[in-house]
C-alpha cells in the first residue's frame, strides 16, 4: 500500500465491506476483515481481492468503524493487530464487549445507538439504522445492535451501509444527512 498518495478524499476498497479512506484530517477503516470471515476454521477466507495489502502496510488508523458483529464484518485477528496503531473504535451497542475480550482498551471504544453522533476533530460520525441483524453464533442473534454510518467532514459526506436491504429509513437518512459524495 502506497500511503504517500493517500490524500483527503481518497478511498481504497479492500474487499467486501472493508474500506480505507481519508477525511480532511482522519484515516478511517470500516469493517476490517483480513483473516477470517467465518466461525468455522476450514472456511471463511476473506473475500478475494487482487493485491490485498498486509495489515502492516496500512497507515496508522485514527478511527475504525464497525457496522455489526458478523464474522464477515468483524475479524478479531484484524482488530487485535490494528489495536496498537488505532486511536478509536466506533461500534454499535454491545459490540464493544467483543473488542474488550480481544484486548482493546475501553478508553478506545465508543458504542452508539441509532442516530447518536460524535465529532472527532472536524469529522462527524453518526450511526444510523440498517435493515439487517447481528450475532456471531446461532444463539445470540439480536444481542448487539447493527447499523450504517454517516461520516461528514470538510472533504465530503460518506454513507457506509455495512449490510442493508432497502427500507423506509434510507429515505430519512438521505433527507436528514445527504446528499452523499460516496
């Protein structure tokens, strides 16, 4: 990964829902999956992408944004590897417990309900609804929240859907927070 050409407004798709981008002043990574996308050891390789960068080659991450706790959106080995060089982890309600178990300090984790926001430097992060569900096993469906994210900075407005199907709240999100640049 050549971070010298990584300027504000740059977006790099790293597979499925993993996107690296730079706002005016922050490097943001969404739903990092680099090792496993399944709870079953013999399955679940990450989604194939040509020239997949190694985690070590990524720039320091200011904010990791998580949409929900499914294996194809939340890779515990990636979280553990990213923790030392990541300043903040923004997650839906209940997802912080996974990160705590994997060694992320509480001081780096902020949990959000739908329509809650936080400003980090000059970038606003707002968790919005998605039509989906959560859970990392057969017995814990709906134990944590899931969502999409609106990320607004001077260099642009991002709507990160995570996983969603169409539903009426998308109109509300677009009306309240749009238009989006990406």
